[in-house]
């Protein structure tokens, strides 16, 4: 006899097998209370789809996207002061909280990927009369238009558009009285086809709208 | 001072610190509004505001010269006389019912909160709140001040009884107008 067997020592291969088995046992014990090992879909791929007209209820706002369009003017016919075109999303929004949702809250609720950071907050108006939307009070569902100025050619009628509906969680404000909404996350994805927006009003087109 | 005395003294200081911490005003009290109560028709005076709520009306639609606005719920329209005492600026407010709060609506272009009110020069105008029908109850609290939620500043508070008040189909609202003092 020769080698490990001859000297009475345990062969190295046996230790390796034992180490692997031990690791599997430990992994199994760790996984047991967590529900076991399974093939899962990453959470980022599980963002629910939001269909046109479907209601999404977040912690602060309920949102129902009704459509999107792109054209030369804002819904009231004004044209962008500094040129470009206008991408407008129409949505029914309701404040589910006890306190008013600010214009900042509303502006951060629907995001066009890759657009908002570049061109700023949307122009938010009440769809029925075109007045600028300030705070949205609780339990008053309101149809809003959110309009972004976009670069000419960046979006075309008939093309596909993705919108992200953002949800946040409330925390008590420290520096002031009330609630702050923090930790934004994508809560739903809307996909739809861009319609053609309204034409510009001739008088406004000559001088340019405020765009804000 | 022996050890027992020192321990008792230390324990007493801990209890005293606990009492101080436990009875300290909450941040909402320290930073919140300083309420001044009033009734409809009664003049109320705060640090930088003098107001008299003259009346309240409810309507489904408001209209002015070049604007018509339908409410998803109901418009609560407050007619008031207001002036500031120290500085020029807006007079605005909020309406609280059952823990829910609505700020003055920006929609009516003739809203008083879109006008700068000057010291000693009273104006009469309207503030409108867009609320759901479920908010039409007695005991609504109208809060008026230099901002919707005054912090460490006066807030005029007026109780409004909205239950059973008639809701008009349409109501005309006019731009603020100055009045003789």
C-alpha cells in the first residue's frame, strides 16, 4: 500500500467532498426559513403594467392614465416659448392622503423616462378649464394634463411611449409641520401609442406661450 | 456625600430629565399656527392680518368674466374682508373637515389669494375650496392667514356649518375690490 491509504491519513478528495456537502447543508438551513431555493424573477422585472384607463392606487395618489399625445402646442393652444414640441399626458388623479398634494408631488408622479431630468417639470393644468394646477386636495378626482416641452423629432405621433408611475412613502417632516413623501420608486409602467396633439392657436403661435 | 446620596441624586436628575422631555411641547405645537378664534360676521385680528368672514356659499360651478370652472365635488366659496397690518402680500387659507385639509384653490382667476393685500387697505373678495360632498358637514374649520399653513404665526379660525346648506348649480365670483376703511 502506498500514499494516503498507506499512511492512515484521510485522502484530500474526501475533505473536499465533505466541505461541499457541509456548504450545501448550511445553505439549505439558511434557505429553509426563507422559503427555500427557487428561481425567481428580479423585482425590477415585476413592475406591474398599467393599462390605459386602469387605476393605480399608490400611497399618496391614485392615478389613471388616459392617453398621451405629442404636437406643436400645449392643450390650450400655446406654443413653447423656446421652441420644440409638446408631449402631453392626460390622467385622472386623486389625492388619497388627508393633506393636499402639492404641485411638486403631482409633477413627480408621472415620469417620462429620460425626459424629465433634461427638460424640467411638466406644466400641469386642469383639463376641463385649462387653469394651472396648484395643490390637489383630498378625495377630489381631477383630470389633469401634464405637458413637457420636448425636442422636435424626439417623439412622433404613432410611436410607442413608456410612462413610469411613481409611488413614495410618507415620513413625518422634521423641519416643518406635516408629511414628506420620500423614497420614490417605480410602481407601474404604462405603454401606449402617442396621438397627435392639438394645433397651435395662431395668435399665440406668433408670440409664443409661456410654457410654464 | 456618601454613595447612597450620590445614587439618589443621580436618579433624581434622570427622573427630572424624563419629566422635562416628556412635557416638552411637540414640534407641531412649537412650529404650528397660533390660533385666533372667530365666528362668521365677526372681525378677527392676528399678528399681520385682520379678516371678517362675511358669508359662505356652495356651488357646483363657479364663473367669472372669462372663466367657468366645474368642481369634481363642490365649491365652498368664502366671502371675506381682509387687510394686513404690517406687510403687503397674500391672504389665503385652508379648510379642514374630519382630519382632511384642502387649500384655497388656484383655479378661480379672481381668487383673493392671487391679490396682494396692503396694510390698512381692506379688500373684499372670495376664497374658494374644491371639496368632495362628504366634506359638507357641520364643524368645518376655516383657517385664514398669510400662508395656507402658518408656522409660528397667527391663524384666524372660523367654524363653518356646511351640512344642509344649499348647493347652487352656478355661482358668479368677482375680483377683489378695495373698500373704505
